[in-house]
C-alpha cells in the first residue's frame, strides 16, 4: 500500500498558484459542477422530487458517462502542467467540467424557453425576467468554468472547446429525448407505486410551478383557518 501511486478525484482536485487571486477565484469557479450536483440536484430531490429535475440530472449523468467513454477512446494527454497538478494519469479530451457546464446551460435555456411558451410568452410570467437572468448566469458560469480549466493548467484550449461542443450537443439532444419521447411516460411514472410512496410528481404540464404551489399553500391555510373558526 505504501508503494502504490496515489490518484486524485479530478472533479474536486483543484490547485492554483499561491498568491494568484484570479487563480483562487477560478479554482472556486471550477468547482461549480460539484455545487450544482450536490447543492442543486440532491437538494432538489430531497425537497422537490419533480420528474423534470430528475431527468435533467439523469441527462447530466449520461453526459459524464459519455465523456469518460470518449476520453478512454481518444486517450489525449493533458497539457504539460499536469505534472505539477498531479493529473497526468487521466486524459484531457474533452474537458468533463466544460462539458458538464455547457450541457447544463443548454438544457436550462431550452427548459426556460419551453416554460415561457407554456405561459403564452414572457408577458404572462411574473418571474420571466428572473428566469432569463438565471439563464444568463448559467452561460457566464459555463464560460468561466471553461476559462478556469485552461488558466489553471488542467486542459488545453482545444480540450475545453471540445467539452463545450459535446456538452451543448448532448444538452439539446437530451432535451429533445425528454420532451418529445419520454414526457408521455411521466403520468405513468407519477402513478407508479414507488413514485407515490416517495411523492414524486410531474409538473411538466404546469406553466408556473412556484405560483401553483404558492396559491395552493395559501388556499390550504385559509381552509384550515376556516375549519378552526
């Protein structure tokens, strides 16, 4: 065991030059996929349990699986800085961080557009501007993540652009699969024994989920208050 070489978990293993404030900032940016995975989708499953979010997360998992398949097949080395970063034992093309973020940004953009169409345009959405703001932020974070992987020495420019292209393609493809092929099975999944046990719900038909839940929560409170009185 003492003579066995050590291998880092590359998704969370981020180094930067001491004293480099931009590098420090970009190192945190490079961890955004981790925050989205555990802070976003895990908490979403615990508190929301919506099929749309679950299939979004499933798409990201499929994307990362495809990324590993491509890396194993192509076997392109990382830049020479991998020696200092201790990442030379893993392949670099395409960048998994870049692919993750651009898949997320593409899918989120298409999902926002779909929600807007369900409401009959942005004029019918009280939170439309906020949703477009978050959409803009997702693309900014994707670009910053792509830049961070090059700046910190983990990937070449070609590797992060390849990740971005594959991520956008897979994001658009998976959105088409979910909302053209799989969405017809959402009611069946929702009515299954397992889904009913864990309160898994389908809100794809609801134009404004937040308003729907807000109105129903208020109605339930008023109904309870009326019974008490």
